């Protein structure tokens, strides 16, 4: 089970990927396109072309997790534009996984941002 904490680093691909990709291909995407180390312990979020599925790649120090989220109804309600930063917070990822839109949600501001 994935434990995404408020201090977790979360990155996402701004463009869709082919969901036939496995762990090795996604690791290459993280390294070459996002310029991030896939073994850093961060979470990497990807979406497919139709916008009905998400994949999350995560390394925990022992091995990789590759999680798939398929929406049974509807599509992903939000995805970043190419000019936006490719990071998000854990609470925004939780909203996204439940079909919400993190940019329009009324979330309280941080009293102190976690390190």
C-alpha cells in the first residue's frame, strides 16, 4: 500500500503516455523528460491519452510500485498545462485520484509548508 505523506515529492508528466509502458519505460521518462531520478522516492504520476486512467510510479528503497487508477465513469477533471510546474502536493493528488479538480477545490492555505 502506498503511503503518500504531506512531505512526499510528487511529479507528473505534462503530456499523456502510452499505457503499454512498463516500469523501465516510465523510469526512462522520469530521467530523460522530467530530469528526475526515478529512484529518489518521489511519486511520478502519468495519464493516458483518453484521460480515463492514471499510473503512479514509486520507488521505496527495495523495489518499484506501479499503480493504475482507472475511472469507471468520466475522465480526469484537471491536468496541468505545459507552462505549469510539474509538481503537486499530496492533498492535490488525493483529490485528483478521487476525480476532483485540485485547482478549483477550496483547500485551506498552509500554516507552515512541510519540508
